[in-house]
C-alpha cells in the first residue's frame, strides 16, 4: 500500500452527503473510501463518489456479504470489496471482476484461506480482539508481502503499536466518521489520522 494507507469507512453515509464528505477526506490525503452496504442507498453513494472524486481515489463497498453484491458494486463504479468475514466465494467473484478485495479475518486459518482464494490483503477484524502482540505473531508466519490492515476501534494514538507489530494500514470507522458529524468534524478527524500516520513514517 502506497500513499496514505488509511481506509475511510463511511457507515451510515447518505447519498446527499457523499460528495462533500468524499472531498473533505481527499483534501486530508485519503485515497481509499469504503461505503458499507448496510448504509442508506450505498450504491448511489458509491456512484456519486466514483464520478466526482479524483481518479486516483479508490472507492468501494464494505459489508459485502454475498457474491451477487459484488456485481452491484462494480456497476456503481466501485473498485474495492471489503467484508467482515472471509467468504471465499465473495473473494473469487471480486477477483473474477478484477476488483480489489480485503476480507475480514480473525484467525490465521482464515487469513491463509483468504490469501489462497486471491485476497489482495487481509482485514484483521475486530482489532479490539486482536492486539498488537497477536498481529506480531501472525506476521511471523504470514507471507512477507501480505497486506495486513487492522480494523475496529483504531484511533490516532493506537496506530503506533500496530505499525510496530507489522500493520500496513488501517480501516477507520466511528473515530473518523459517523452520520451525525459535520463535514468540518470529519475533515478535522481525517487530518488527525493523516498527521498521526505521517508522524509514524517520519518518526
């Protein structure tokens, strides 16, 4: 993962706010945006952001629970498939359609199975149940080039320990975005996360 390897998880985003929220995140340096499919009209939000944000921004869906939903994401202009589980049928459909896929895993067994099925990276979920010491142990046995992304409860001040353990990036949820936040608050949160990541890289 290059640039700012932070995934903005916009659970609950409404289509009428998609463009403004998307631009606020992009201005803060974010280039990966996920709209969970249990949000209001998620395909519409994905379509809006795919059309209005810069071409280098990777927009896609989270909580993709069935293979058929992958087709809907592609039709909306999405290029990223994320889910909380490691359903190999969803992974295979995503790769058949040439989309990037990061399934959720909670054990090394799931992680290896997901990578074998073609996953581009693994989402360690929930991160609250997988502390940095566990991530470090996983790193000792996972392929060296495997992309590892903790998701769940991540804050700017908790990233350092995970990076030291071998995390390549993070998925950011309610500490970055909730539907009740103003665009200014979202931008401020995004700036805080971006600054924390860059501080880790230069520190």
